């Protein structure tokens, strides 16, 4: 496989922060920051990996996920 084929095979998901992070646990704020989300209604596109899925599951009450399999 070439690098171009590998990039095409990587599954992406869109994550949107729908609630603010004030009054949340510090570890949850770190997960939101690790996902690349900065403020409410900010959307990022991330690779669908087990580590990203774990972060999303931890803060599922704060985010909306689109494009999952």
C-alpha cells in the first residue's frame, strides 16, 4: 500500500463540543483539549482510533459525534 492509499483507508469522524467544560472534572477537560476542541460549537475531524474513541466515551455527555460506523 502506498501512503496515499493508507490515508484514504483511515476512517474520520466529526466531533462537536455541545456543552461547555466549566464545572467538569479536570480529566474530562483534558480529554476535550486532547480531541482538539476549544470552545462550544467547535467541530474537529479526527481519526477513528481506539484511543480517540476512549476519549469520546469519557466525555460523551459534552460532545456530539457524526460519521461513526
